[in-house]
């Protein structure tokens, strides 16, 4: 995607061939900060402290971290130690473990001296595959938006989105945003309701920034406004990304997603989950079995923003104790369909394709 007209991916290999660059997403949209990650420890900090985020992008960041580790210690012990450290950084998103597994299984049979180069080659391929996967998700979801527009020609298709399932959460294009970008580029009038997505405000800060850069009409709303908009007929579809889909189709995503699904069901608004198939976890039976990350309570009790001098400041919102469960579970029965690179799928389709 483009920032101020310049094309970027969300993670890219440095000219030296081993370190990587990412955007420090904590500074967006106020400042564009590019950070160089030079070690597995750097990658772990970037993941845990949310310099970078989004299930597919976390996966690539962790995978590059594993490749970096092999430059220093390519032994079996070194490989496993780096794997264990990186996989523990974010427990909920399944893509991270998947990518680390891909790299470890690829290099394990090789001689130690060949492992680092092979790991980098593998991660580069995974990044390219992520881009093409998201492009295909965009094509799948585009048809949904086309059909909605055909029902009301001349009127914009109003889409509600939660958190940041955009190109900043993947290597490029995004998951839930990919169909929106395709529809906009095709000339279909779309308007996006962007949940602010407390407590870190990824919708207000990141998704809105992406849409603004792409020229897509959008409005940032408070998290609890979506239900009223659906009651008023001002939402034609909801589409969200996801951090893990369990075997039965339950969707684990940013906290607040479940409430949107309930409101959508009550108002006959289709609710779609956009996902690469790597996010499907057939080894976890249901959403009740997913570990839910609980983050630092200061993300709830404090908020960051610019003061009148343009300086970033943190202010305290409450004197009370905060709780910060980062994800919730949307039962499969509330999901209209899963928008994937393999087409529009049902929960039964997911199970069948996973075997």
C-alpha cells in the first residue's frame, strides 16, 4: 500500500540482507517512524510492546526473528530456544506459531551452517505468499460488496469494521480491508464506520489512517455506536479480521467483536470474518479453549494523545482498577461466512478442508 503516494510493505528486509524494517505503529497516525529490528530480542519486544501487531504481521516478525537467531546460533538448542522465546510473546494469535513452525520444520533437517540462509529464504517466501493471500481475500470479499451495491445502485455501501484488520496488520492489503480497497478502486461507493477500538484505539489511529491514505470515505465512531447504526439501517455489512478461528468456527478477535456480531444478528446485518487459512486452528476445538491474553491495565486506565503543542502525552482516565482482556470469542453461529483466499466458506467448509 502507499503512504503519501510511496509504496510500502509493513515489514521489509534491509539492504544488508538480515535485519528488517517495520513501522512503529504506536506513533501512527501522528508520526511515521521506521524501526530496524536487528535481533530476535528486538523482534520479541516489537511484538510484545505492540510496535507491530495484527496476526499475520506478528507471524512474519517472529519468523524473521527466528532467522536472525540462527545467524548467531544455528544449533538445535539455539533454534529451539529462539522458537520458545518468540512463540511466547503473544499467546492468542495462531499465525505466529504457524510461521515459526514453518521456519523450524524447514531448517531442522539442514546442517547448521545452512540454516540461517534457508530460514531467510523461507520467511521471504512466506511474506510474498501473505501478500497474494490477502489479494485473493480481497477478490472474495469484493463480490459481497458488488452484490450489496447492486441492490441499492447509486447509494454507498456502509461497512462496519472493528480494530485494524488492514495492511498494517499484514504484509500488505489487509484481510477485512482488502475487499474495501478493491471495491473503492473499482468505483463502487463505499463508506466505512470505523470502531475506535478501545483501549489502544487501533481503529481510530490505524484503520482510519489507512483509509485516509487510500481515499476511502470513513467515519470514526465510539465502540458502542454500532448497534444503533444497525438499528437505523445505516450498516449493510460488518467485516472483521480474526486472530484465531477454532475447529468449530468460533472466531477469536479483538475484544468488542462479539458485541458487534450480536447486534448484527439482531438486526439481520451480515457479519463476515476475513481470514487467511493459516488463521484456522483445527487443533483447538472451540473458542472456550483459546487462551485469552490479558494485557497491562494501564492501557485501560490511561490514554495517549497529542497536546496543544503537538507533543505526545499520556493522561490518566480513572482512579479505579482496570481490567484488560484483549480478545473475545464470537460463536460460529453468528458468522455469516468466512472470507478467505479459498473463497467464501462456512464453518463446515473449514472443517472439511482442514481434514
